[in-house]
């Protein structure tokens, strides 16, 4: 493959970074602080090459049998062909021909990461054993997979990849779309922020087993996000619910908060079968033995199989954070801005909605919306639904109206996407069907379509890279009322990608949003590289088809080859906005 000029420049930047690592005490010869993990010398986007998993091996094994992966051929992948950006005109007038449009003036460039799920794998209140009850159910991998061993190291590799891209095509900002932590824990949240800040990470807890010799347990020096890139944070359901699913204080399990900091392994029931079974004490959920190379599971199985409750070393750093406490952690940071958006919100009240303007000279506003459920809603169901209480619904409508009045284009950033999951009382990720929800999904969509300056809704949550078109209710007379929805996949589960966005004013005064997937440039032999192998193995073992995950059967959601999807999304602008932008860029 012939390398582009962009690729050559990135290679030089990464080489200089590697020399920096070796000259500042990050190698074995200097014990001043732990070493870092440099990324690969070649950094690509999926527009240049893709990750292609090998076909599933013939021998069946279980997800937790990591020591057998290599023997039977699991986790193997190769570099594949580039993935072209598909030009999408779904929300444009029917006769619009996008073949002649050219991108003229760049307005904004940013990146998104999502669903990092930084995990304290030694915490005593996990649900690892539940995955073994459903060995072929893909959703079980959210409770256990081999990639949970390396969540901090994968984030560090993603950050270094972003830094390399930034040197060539600078980002105006970055935003994380929620689920930074896996189960609301203080140490998980601190590891997450500290990786982005570039601090020393000690990715173990309790007895810190294996911290001196096991790769996923060893302390390491994170590279840190380039200080010139401001990054912002969105609240996800895992950031304030136990395992992203159950309120810590208001649920039916009264000892849930204590279970984080106790020395006794948690006993519970089959919450995948029925979330109400959290109150049962049928089996111990298990945890990872940090002294083992493959992260062996221990203390998992029926309670009857144990003579006495298994014990661990308790750790106060595992404590569960309240929503307000979680938000306030983002003020304890050395990267920019302090607060990472929550300085613009009401952190004292746990109101995690805010808006910001990335570039003072470009009329684009980002509306960061908390659309997760409330902790005190009284529901015993999985808390992964989309939801707005009255305060957040009123706030969103005002932000949209204010954006229209100010002549601003608008992007909504929320953890949970809309209208990509079936909306029903028992759906796990659809819009919540409950009287407590201040707005129904149809009414929410109608409100969004009434604001022609809304260009895009971006989200995470489902660990997918889909793009959905919300067409205007009047596509002939008012096509500008259409908008796009773009999802970003998880950094934990395959394909373990981030996204970049470039927004352009086109030659015909339409708007182009170029959305591109990026694989972290993991270096062979590093923990992040091993995590990629484990995430590929999980896809093979579970036969998980993420290429065409479309439960609503929406015809605008296209297949994702190997889980990736790149697109150039065309958006019609109002005459007023066309004139404003044209005048702005010709100054």
C-alpha cells in the first residue's frame, strides 16, 4: 500500500514520540516512574485500512477460556482494504444530486470516544458468572470478556492515536459520549480522567495482585491527551448505575452501596433473566485473579459450592459515586477545560446538561444532553433506557430555541441514541415507555425536526457505528428540517474504535459532515494489542453479528463491514444560514 503524505507525517510524529518515551525514564533502566506503552509507528484511519477478523475457528471454546485462544486460533485478524466514505443524501430533496458537490470551507473538526468502561476487574460485586449462564448470548459480554483486563491501556492507545492525528489535522475539541466507568466506581473514574491527564496509572485494586509482573496489572505512565485539545464529558448510565443497570441507593437491593467496599464477594441472582433477581443470593458473581496471566476467574459459582463466603481485600477507592460526586471529579484534572463541561452545568444538583460553542467565530453550538434515567424512578427494570425528566426536557427545548434565535447550527451529544432500538415496555435500550418520561419518542423527534438548524445527534451506548437519517416531515418544502444521527462504538468491545468528524460548507451552500472511524494504533506486544485480540476472539466465540445490527429495520441504517461505517452526510441549510455562513467564510 502506498503511503500518503498524511501517513508519512503521522509516522514521523509517532517516531518522535517513541524517542521521547525512551529518553524520559519510561524504560526499564530508569525506575523514577513506570514506563509507558508507545503506539504503533503507523497511524491510519479506516479510510486507509481496516481491521478484518479471521473466520471463526472450528473448535468451540468458552469466552473465559483465554488460555485456549491462541491454541485454537481465536483472536486473529489482518489488515484489510480501505472503507470508503459513503455519500449520503437521504435527508436532502429527492432530486438532489450530490455527485458534483465539493467541500469548500472547513468549519469544525472534532473527535468522539465512547463506552470506554474502565473496569476494576478485582471489585467484589461483579456479575462475571452471569455471562457463563448464557455462554452464547452477546449481551453477556458486557458483564465479562477478556478485553475488560486492559481498559485503561486501550484508552491510552486511543489517546496517543488522537494526538498523532491532531498533529496533522488539528482537532477543535473532543467529546466522550458516556460510560467512562463501568460501574460508578471512584477508582474507575479516576483512572479514566488520569489517563487523559497523562498520569501514572495503577490499574489494580485491593491486594494489587500481580502488579509487579502481570501486564494488565502493572502501573504505567499514560501519555495524556495533547493539552491544546479541550475535551468534554457526557454522562452515561454506567457512570451512575450499578453495572449501568440498577440504582445503587434506590433499588430493591439495600446493601448494594456497601457491596463496593466490603471484603465479601457479592452473592446475587440471574439479573439477565430478571433484573429483580438482584435481591437473590443464588451465586457469587466472581472477579479476576490479578496474579494470573490470563485473568482467571475466581469466586464465581453457586453459593452452595462454597463452604463460606469468599473474601477479598477491601478497598475504599472502589466506592460508588453519586451523580454529583462523579461530576465533581472532572474538576480534579490537569487537562482542559477544568470541569470538562460540567463547569457549565449545575454540578451541585447533579444536572449534567450544558452547552458550549467550540469556536467563537463559527456559529455551531454543541448541546450536551443527559438522557439517562433518574436514580429514584422506582423502576426495577434495566436502567439503560433513553429518558428525559421535565427539567431536562424544558432545558433542551430552550437550548434549541435559543440556538435558532442566535443563528447557530446545533449538534446534540447524548449517551443514548434515539429510534434505533424497538420502543417497548421490556426493551433494554429503547426510549423509556413510562409516565415519568416527560416526552414520548414521537414528540421528541417532532420537536427536533422543528429546529432546522439542528444538524446532528451523536451518541454511544450501543457499542455500534451506525448512521441513521431523520428525514424532514416535509421533505419537499422544508428539507432543512431533517437531521442525522451518528453512533460511536465502544473502546472496550470490537471494533474498539473512535470517530472523527469534519464539518464543511460545500460549494452549493449545503453542509457536509464527514464521519470517519479510527482504530487505535496498537503496537504489537503491548497490552492494548492483546486487548484487540481478545475483543476479536469474543466476536468469534459469540458469533456476534454487528455488521447489520438494526432491530428497527430502518432502511437508512446501512450494514457496517467489520463493524465500521464511514460517511459524508449532506445537510440542507436554511436560506438564512446559507447567507450567514457564506458571508462568514468569505471575510
